[in-house]
C-alpha cells in the first residue's frame, strides 16, 4: 500500500503526497528537521498535539491547496524527503560492523514510549523500549518489534484545583494515531487467532514505522470478538488478574503468530521483561510442528535464540498467577501443543513438583532463554540473588545473569541548545559511534558556553510549564 492511498487519509494535492510518508514515520519524534513544516501547516494543532498525522487529517483542503501552490513549501518538502530517504537507505553502523551477518531480531514489550501522539506506555520500561527502537533504527540493527494497541493505555495524570492527582483515560482513536492497518496477501486486514477457553479471540494487526524499524501492534477491539474480549487490550496494566494474563498471551503467543503470518523469521527473540515470556513457548511449539520433536527438545533447540532482560529489583514485582487460572488457560494451550498442563506449569515454578506453587512469568522467561540481562551492575547483583533459587547449589556469583547498563537514545533527549553545543564540539553523527573519544572535545568547551546552554534550557522549561498550566486552566 502506498502512503498516498492510506485508508484513513484523503487524497493529498499534487506535490504534497510525500507528507503522508513523513507523518507516518515516527522518526519525527527525534529528528526535528520538519518541525517548521508541520507548524506551517496547522500551528495550533502542532502546538497542542505534536502529531503530524493528525494535522494531515485535520487541515482544510483550502490550506493544502495553498501550500501546494507555494513553491517554497514544496521545495522544503522535497529537501526533507531527500534527507529522509537517504537516512532509510544509507550505510549504517550495523552494515559496517557486521557486514557478514544475516540476522533478524524480534523485540517484545508490553509498552513503548515513542511519543505522546502514540500513548502506549506508562513509564520507564516503555521509554526504554521506545529508545531501543529509535537506536536500532539509527544504527541499522535488523529489528522488528511487537506490542499491544491499547484503547486507553495508561492513565494521564492531571491535578485538580487542590493539587490532588486525577487519573484520566482518554480514548485512543486509531484513525488519529500514526499507525497503518496491516493487510494480508489478499488485501484483507491481517487477523491472528488466539484460542481461549470456550472461544476464539481475533487480534487485528497494525504497524507503526519507527525509522527503519517496524512496530507491529495487536488490537483486540475486533467486532467479531465478544464485548468483554474487545476490551482485553483496553488499559495498560489495568484490569484484573485474568485480563493481565490474556494480555501477556496476546503479546507472546499472538505476537509470534503475527510475525509468522508476516513472513518474519526471527533468529533472536528479545523479551523486555517477563510479560512476553510466552513467546518462548509459542516459538517452541512452532519448532515442534516443523521438526516433529517433543516440547523438551524444542525448548532446548530454541532457547539459545531467546534473550530476557529483567528490570524488576524485587521478587514481588514479577507477574505471578494462581494455579487455577493457569490450569484454565494453560490447559487449552497445552492441548494444542500435545503435552500435559503440568509440563507447562513446571516451567514457571521454583519447585516443579509443588502443585500449589503459583506460576511466575519471570521464572518461565529465565528457564526458556539462553541469556538473561539485568539493567545495571548493581541490578545484576540483585537479580542473581532473586533468581538463585532456580540454580540450586550454584555459587551466587555464577548464577548466569549478566548486565547491560540502561542507556537512552540521545537525540530524543538532548535539547535544541544542547544539540547545537554538542554538534559544534563533536560533530552531527556523534551518537552513532563510540562516545569515549568525545570526552576531550567536550572538555574543551568553555564554562560560559555550558552555563549559557543551561540557562536556555531552564527558560524553555519555564515557558513549557506556564503554557501547559494555561491550557489546563482553559486560558
């Protein structure tokens, strides 16, 4: 499907068709070259939403025709598209460093913090996942991502006149989000089935484009589902224990099936927290069918290609489910695989023989992944202690959990003023290479230059806070 024929966008005037592609690529969340162009289209909408896709849907035909007749606007659009396509097709760090690698990575996360215009996140876990996709795009890492399309997502925080927090859940209207329905080879909306006790859940598939990285989002709000099931992907971390379990089945089992339908064959599955642990079971089930082996053999054959990143600093933070609930839902899945439910339950227990021990998603991830990462050196020490029960009689220091310190996608976080200063000192492409060599360049900056940058950023913060408060109060 061409961007110009997107089902949620009317036809654009000749000369402006490239606006659709620019607006649907979330690279605008960290590359601000087109900010003035979007502001010129619809200043008020841009100021309030920072959502180019919404601007294209909302701006009048008369305004579009005016800009189509503006040679200067069209020249700027052509310039931006040239840079955009050079970004998508140019050589990358991965090309240069791993030219001989034929690799495909699939990243599974319950939340993604990419932009306020796509509110599918709650906090740090989602922001990290969003930065992961942006960095993978900049570096050219061959990655696809899988998540859920929430109808409301996580609550938006506001304060009432007394300073008391309000939890608000505005509806996420899919047509206003920078996403595209995914169609199958016959042109139908791609739908993935998931068997639940007594019924079948249908999951529609959407795609968000994050530079070079596609993010596939599963949506339970299909009219073919029951009213209750349509709300399964309603809130992020909301609902009862049963809803949370089904959400994690959607992410792991439904996510792997969606990739199979799309023809994506991951070499590595990266689980961002234990929420996605069931993808390891579905990957093993798929291997069982192809290779005609049992569950144990399939788990060992696929385990080396699974990576689990744990973020939780306390054992109480893991997702734990009652045996009765797992027996209900796991029984259906076990029957599909052709194994006893007890064989699946054992994978999520410290003591596989304790029929009363609840099911721990982090234990499932640890047992079915070939590598486990903590997110800092200290967290690695804590995690080895937390998971030590799974490695009886192992010395604590040898519990196989390494660490990769959490980072950020620098272009998403540096301000206009910081970007100018760092560019002057270290060059524009500084974040795509090792940063150790930049220390000397930054050390040469004057105290006056650093202090000026600090004051400019403080002024921006104050202006933003005043503007946000004024909008909240209706001024």
